[in-house]
C-alpha cells in the first residue's frame, strides 16, 4: 500500500532536511508518492477536486512540513479550508471520504525537544501545539497517528544529523 506524503514547504530549495526526506522518498516510488503543495500551487489556487481525488486514492497520508510560528506553513491551512469540505470530509451521508484513513504529521522543528516542554523555552509540548490537527482529523473520522517530529535542526544541521533522521522517518511512515 502506497503512502501519500503531502509536503508543505514554501522554500523547499533552501531546505536542508525536508528536501533530503523528499529525495529519499522519491527513491521508492512503489511505496511513496510525494505531493508538494507549494510546487503544485505556486499561485495558491488549489484544485479542490484534484486534491480530493488524490486523498481518496490513498489509505495512508502524511503531511510533512517545517514548524512555522507554532503551526504549519500557511498553504496547509488554506488547503484544509478549501479541500476538507462539508459533504466530502464530514457532515452528510456522503461525507467522511477521509474516514478511516491513517493520517499523521511529519514535522521538522528548529530547537531541541526540551524547548517544547512545560519547563522549556516554548512552554508547551509538540503534542499540545499540534492538538488542532489532531482535533481536525478526529472530526473527519480519520485514524490519526502521533506525529513524527525531528527536533533540533537549528542546533545541528550537519550531514550526519540529517542522515540519522532519514531511516527514522521511513520507519515511521512504514509503521503507520
């Protein structure tokens, strides 16, 4: 069963880790389909039906993005607003097209995990900060799985650190 990985990164060419993950995923087209929203929609005019059909075609979906201002890059919010609609994703007998699909997040965070704790710099855990995503996926009856978070890329963006993340990320996706 293939996994759809929806990448939301407004400057992927400047990325270090997200770009590396995409390169690795693309080595296995029989297992992963990479769909980059900012490349697909540089004008941010989302093809709603195309996106809905894409979502309907996969049972495992991962939203991959860098953590921006304690959330995702803005195109993902727009994507949710325009694609996850009443009558398709929820709210009617014909809705819940995402129901039962395994869905998760893959997040790159600049600081270490300790920074995302009650005693840390940001006072909240990543689980707490991603609660709106969890609630959204619960609302549309998706099978939400805990996110994969790679912490500390600002402290250590060495090739070794990035390479250590790759098998962990693939293991996470394969385990959904």
